[in-house]
C-alpha cells in the first residue's frame, strides 16, 4: 500500500525558493542578452538614419539663393 506523507510548510518553502532562484538566474541571463540586443539595434538604427539623411541631403543639396528683399531694377 501507499503511505501518504504530509507536506509541511518548510517543504513548500524550500521548493518555492529553489524554483524562484532558478527563475531569477534564467531571467538575469536573458535580460543581459536582451539589453545588448537593444543597444545594438538602436545603434544600427541611428547609423542608418544618419546615412539615409545624409544621402538625401546630397541629392537635394544644390544652389542656395539668398534674397535681401530688395528688387533690382
């Protein structure tokens, strides 16, 4: 026959703290990788925006005329 053991409060606390520690170690490892990916992605986005803006500026950058507001006759 099967003997039923009683689950004590200490047993539950030990299991839950072990589970919580495992989760903390997993999430801390993942969070470091996620932070690194976010920084890399933001850097690439900034460089891409700079490069595209510079390129479009060269296409449109032509002659700039400055008018003084007075007309010549």
